[in-house]
């Protein structure tokens, strides 16, 4: 019985450790490229963001859309008009359109924020397309 309980404890500990370790895997640098998830890399004057899950560089817009797809899609689609405040929930996603372009927004702690401000990808995302203008 004692061996059985020790075995159960080890298995539960391993599961917990694995869950905790994989939760933050996106913040780790990729061993083959040295890029971290969401790092913006400029190649041939084109900005691309590293995606750790797909192991490839994506355009910044494609990176946003991939993130949204993995997390249930754009909850509120893409529009110039923000969704009704009382209808949104924590972590809802919305692609806002302004004159200078688009920016992925995430509802976090009772307000809309740039997804990069929640997820902490590369700071270059905050200068991309409309992200520099969404609060003006």
C-alpha cells in the first residue's frame, strides 16, 4: 500500500510539473533558431514574428490570426466599432480597425488592451499597423 501511494504521488507530481512547464513553453527560446515566441525578426526588410508552436516565422498579422485561431477565434470579429462593453468577457479577442490599419485587442482586467500588452510578445508589435494609434 505504501509503495502504491508513493507511486501515485510521483505520477501526480509529474503531471503537475509537466502542466506547469508547458504553460510557459511559449516564453522559451527555440533551441534551433534562438528566437522566443512572438519575437519580431526583420529579414529582407520584412517584419516577421516567430511562432514556437509552428516553428516558423509568420507575418505579424498572420501571427495575430494564428494566436486568435488557437484561442477560439476572434470573439468579436474585425470592425471599427468596439463591441458593447457589458457583453464582453475576459480574454475576448477583437481586431480593431482604425485609419492606419488593424490591431489585435484582448479584453483583460475590465478593459480592451493591445494583445501584445497582455501576452508580452515583442514590443515591435505595439508599433505595427494601427497598434500605435488605437488609444489616440
